[in-house]
């Protein structure tokens, strides 16, 4: 059984067996991946500009004083991103406009995040970017060369394991407040959750590739290429953040007393 985003499946079914509007055109792989490349390029360029301008105006030496402020600004910036992502999920046609606003803001957020992480662990942001690229390349090869899909049973099992680890993590955290010796256990559970999140991001990536196949093969209108591209890029951004977090946790493991 193949996976599929419910929203994208509904779009595919809507146009399956029907002619598209006159002169509307139909979705193509080239169209989806070109738009994905545009979104990704804007995200990366904005992230680099944010990182460069922050250091240019504040100075790298000032990061030590404003580090916490940068982290708070990064976290707060996620609020409008969540709102826009919800709007796009419910109204896919808005991806053509909101998608650009989203990736510009997201690029700024990632730039600040990369700056904070690189300040503590130089080179981590680039390593996470390279890791994300490798996972994307491997997923494309598996999806289009070997024609492999992720089964729904695997997804259900992964969800159960992830939720169980999160519950255990919360329980151990509460207990560790009273029993300090459990703090080490808490760290290993967090590390396990980071690994599972990357696996989950990879599953979402296969999910997006399957949705792109569905949109193209059922003849969905060309305007929905923006939604498919937005979904793919946001999945890659999520994967980047999770890989970056895993790198930080592994580095912390080697620097523990």
C-alpha cells in the first residue's frame, strides 16, 4: 500500500478522469522540480544573507552577548511560519504566493539558527546541509530507479515507536528532576528520538515524491505544482533541522564529562 498526503490525494482524485480547464495545462515533473528548486534556492540565499548581514552589522564577537536573544528570535519566528503552512495546507492554491513569503522568512530563521549552531560547533550547519542533500539524492534514486515505496505498516510502526519514546522522554525528564542520576538516560532517549525524527523525515520525503507522481499521472492542473513543490521543500527543511539537531547531540556526547 502506497502512502499519500490526504490533501494531495483529494486534488488528484478531483482531476482524475476529467479534462483540465482550457489552457490551464497539466502538472509535469519538470514543473514541480523547477518550482522546488526555486523555493530551495530562495531559502538558501536568504539564510546566507541573514547570516552574513547579522555578522556584518553586529560583529562575530557580539554573538557571545546576544546568543540567547538570537535563539529566542529564531523560535518566535516559527509562529508566522506555522500559520502560513496551515493556510497553504487547507488552501493549496495559495502556495504560489504564500510559498515565497514562507521560504523567505524560513530562510531568515535558518540563517539565524545556523549562525547560533556554528558559533558553538563550527561547520555543523554545512554538514547538515550536505546530509540533507545526500538523503534527497538517495530517496530520488530509490523512488525513480528502484521504484520502491514505503509501506503503511512501516509508517504505523514508526509512529508508535516515536510516540512511545516521546512519552518515555517526558516521564524520564520529570523523574530526573528528583533523581539526577537519570539525566544520562534522558540524553540517550533524546538521541534516539532525533534518529527517529530523521527516519520520519525520510518517510515524509518518499510521501512527497509519491504525491508528485500522483499529481502528474492523474493530470492535475499546473497551478498545483506550487503546492507539491512547497510540500517537498518544507520536508527538506524539516530534515535539515533534524539532522542539524542530531549533529549537535552527537557532538555533545563526545564532549560530555
